[in-house]
C-alpha cells in the first residue's frame, strides 16, 4: 500500500470504527434512558396505594352516623391504611431496582464521551508539553492535531470494546431478573394498586350520586339549604377525575412495561448487528411509549 | 325477589374472599382483595341509601371487616411479590454495582494507561508525518492494552 493510500485509509478506518461503536451503543443508551423514565413514572404508584386507601376511608367517615371531625377522620384513615404505606415501600424497591439498572445501562452506553473527554485532556496536556522544547516548535499544529485525533481514536477503540463487553454481559445476565422485577411492578400497578383505585372510585361515585340527589331544590326557598351539597359536587368530581387519570396511567404503564421487556430482549438478540433496523424499531417503540406517558401527564 | 340484606351481601363476600393459602399468587390475592373491597362498598351504599334499615349496625360492622380484609389482602399480595422478586432485586443491584465499579476502574487506571501509551507511540509517528506509522502505532497501543487487561 502506498503512503498516500495509507494516509487516506487510516483516518477513514478509525472514523468507521468509532462511528460503528457509537451507533451500536446508541440503542442501549436510549433504552436505559427510557427505562429510567418509566421507573420515574412508576414511583408515585408506590405511595399512591396508601393515599388512595386514606381517601376512601375519609369518604366512608363522611357517611357515618355520629360526630364528625375532619382532622380526626384523617388521622384514623392514616392509621387504618398504614400497612399499605409499608407495602408501598416494598413496591417502591422494584422501581428503584429498575431505575438503578437503567441508569447503569445508560451510563455504560453513554460513557464514551465523558470518559474520552477526560482522556483527551490528558493527551492534549502531554502533547502540549512536547509542543515546544527550548522555545522551538517540534510539531506543526496540523501534525499535533492529527496526533491528538489518533490518540483519541486509540483510546476510544479500547474503551469501547470493554464497554461493549460489559454492556452485553449486563444485558444478558440480567434479562431474567429484569423480567421478574418488571412483572412484579406490573402486578403491583395493574392488579393491586388498580384494585385499590377502583374501590375508592366506586365509593366516591356513590357519594357523588347522592350529592347530586341531595342538591335538588324543589322550590327556590330550598336552594339555600342545598348549596353545601351543590358546592361539594365539584370536589367529589375532581377527586374522581384524578382517580381515573391515575388508573389510566397505571394501564399505560403496564403496556410500556411490556414494551420494555421486548426492547431489552431485542437488544440482546441483535447486539452484534451494527445498526440493526429491527432492534432500533423495538427500542424506538418502547421509547415512544414512554414519551406517550409523559404526554398524558402533561395533559393534566 | 327481595333485595339481599346486608348479611347476605357480607356472607357471600366473606365466603369469596377467604384467607389465601400459601399457594395463592399475588394476582389471586389482589383479586380477593377486589371482591372484599367491592362488597364493602356495596354495604356502604346500602347504609347510605337505606338510612332506616333495621340492620345498619350489622352492615357497618361487616363493611368495616371487609374493608380491612381488602387492605390486608393487598398488603399480603405486595409482600408476596417482594418475596418472589427478592433474588431478582439482589441480582440487579449487583449488576448496577459492577457497572459502577467498572467505570471507576476504567477512569482511574486504564484511562491513564491508554493515554500514556497513545502519546508515546503516536507522537513519534506524528513527528515524521507518516499516516501508515500512525495507524501501526494505534494498533500496537491497542494490542498492548489488550495484553494489560488479561
């Protein structure tokens, strides 16, 4: 190979290597970021079950005979639902595990720039010391720039290989554990938490129905006495709407959790195929589902 | 057909939400909790809609029993999930720790190694402006680092 040909080939080969590495790790980074966001979406579910239980108990107290003190009812509700608060702390562990795992993946996939930037500073510093010797320039700026670029490439190749090895092992070794944890999150959200929300919603709906009935004023003279029921309707309706929104989030979460597992499996299956379109599609589908969760929350 | 009494409602709900066995899944417990919770709500509505009913006190007691049962069943379901996922949680935590450890190591040791070797090999190549030499230096640095890893 002639010197001229080699001169052209070298930067191109390194660029190809670096470009290829970046492309391969990008879906892992996207997956990690989206999975981390999904864990964030799940987080309120953990504390939500006790909150929903307390809300239900407060509504029950409103319908009981005898003296009524709102503060007392609130405290009693908290005591009655305390076991669910503890259970919610357990449920939160699932989300924390997913968040940590997802962050680790996103970090290991996206470490390239951070790690290499640090290394590049080292190269630049060392090269800068060599730049002059006794006040005389050793390298011209063009050659120095080339040396820095190539050093960066050398470090990138080595680091990237190690990162890819770790990423592949992390994905493969934890597929089963991830499935167990995500299934636990789904069961908690879709079966247990959703059941509590439904219980609370059903009770509130009954109360709203009674408020509407009690608001009826046969004559103008009856209106004044009915105003408290009429005003109370707005608060009950808002409580029901908030409950319905949370139930919808839970359903959306369950769908996104399915997409998460599919994307994770596909990352493993196609890890060696640079730029594999199918892998990108499934990861993109998952990322889009998580984005949709965000849009729903924004619509509040 | 007469409307079911509070006792009828409660009896059917309590029968349906009998205490789960060790073999029950979290899903099954959640379902039992739903049955108990729903029955409790039916009793609540019965009380509210029939303030003159003769069995209000009994309805309230049964309602509260079922309400508590729903809470307990949901708590048990979550505990069961936690127990089942315990090993998986530990494994994922370990994986996270390994990644963190790796990143610390890579920055502390091998980053310096890679840079030092790259600088030594490549400054010479850049000095003579030989692209082929630069590429050869890159390969040798790569090889040296691979050896260092082993």
